[in-house]
C-alpha cells in the first residue's frame, strides 16, 4: 500500500491511496471479488484451543481448578476452553462426543467419584483422552492407578502441581 498526502498542498498528513488494477478498478474488482483471506475480511484463526472437561459435584472444587489453570496452561500453548459437568451422565455424554484434550475428574465427587468414572471411561471410550483424577489425599494414589488415570493430584489442590500435570497430559495428547 502506498501513502499519499491527504491534502494536495499539505505534505504532512498521509492517507492510504487506493491502488487500481488494469481496468481502472481496484485489484479485487478486476479479479471478480477479493479473497477474504487477503483483504482482511476473513476471521484470523489460531491454533485450536485446549479443550478440558472438568467434573465435580462441588462448584468450589471446579472454581479452584479453573483458577489454578487460568486462561492458558503455558505461554507456548493455545488458550484453554472448559466444559464443566456436575453429574456422571453429563460426563459420559460429553466424553462420548469427543474433542477433549484432557479430562479432570474429582475423585471425591458424589454420588459417583471420579475414579470409578475414570475406569468406566477408559474401558468404554476408544482412544480415551488422558484423565487426571483429583484424589482425597496423597495416600489414594494407588486408587488412581486402579482407575487407570494418567495422573493424579491430591486435595488440598496445589495450583502448580495441578497446572503442571494438566500441561504434561495436554502436550502428550497434542503430540
């Protein structure tokens, strides 16, 4: 794009000039309309966001997890998009639909805990996404292993440990 003076007698103010094509119209008009990718009319799209499913019957646990993660897992990863579920049927339905990078399941949820739900999802869903289970205490890590969870973080939640575990699982899923 070239810049021309806004007023012919004033060389200080510059305004963009309209380029012309071979027929006297703009280049877009000469070619039967502009390509929206070239004219700036098309939306700019970046990498696909990291999709996380979060299950807990306790809204406070869901809030703590979301706050620990924030908008991004890491500077070099795309933003995070959350899907929250408060019931096991909602988790199964959402997970069946696919598209998640990581599932975060609260092992202390009621009526069905995240560990039993994790085992069910791992057995029923082909190429199940990685699952992080929030355990009641560090000593419950063996239960997370039984549930076939890919990672476990105990309550009380350590924001750094939680973010690191989810980041590792998301990177592994994205390859």
